[in-house]
C-alpha cells in the first residue's frame, strides 16, 4: 500500500518509516503507528507518523501487512 496517502495509515499498523536524520541514507525504522501527524490527505514524501515503540517521528515509506 501507498504510504503517501493518509487514508491508508491506521493506528497500530506496522510500517517502515524514514527518520529525519536518516533521509540521506534512506535507512528505515520499523514500528507500529501511535499517532498520525500529517493533517493533509496525502504528502509526496510520505505521511508523518509517531511510532509506539520509542516515540520516533518519521515519514511512512512502506506499509507492512
């Protein structure tokens, strides 16, 4: 699924995000969605979320089913 559309992101969904500090390398961090931070319906770089495990914030790159 597309991590650029807010409608695809649900709470507790398992996702891979890219943290701000990892944008150059593209390193992904996996976790469950705690909060959805982007208000718009879509974003070209991915919807910004906060992870449950460690409150890290990043943009969704992949949705893991």
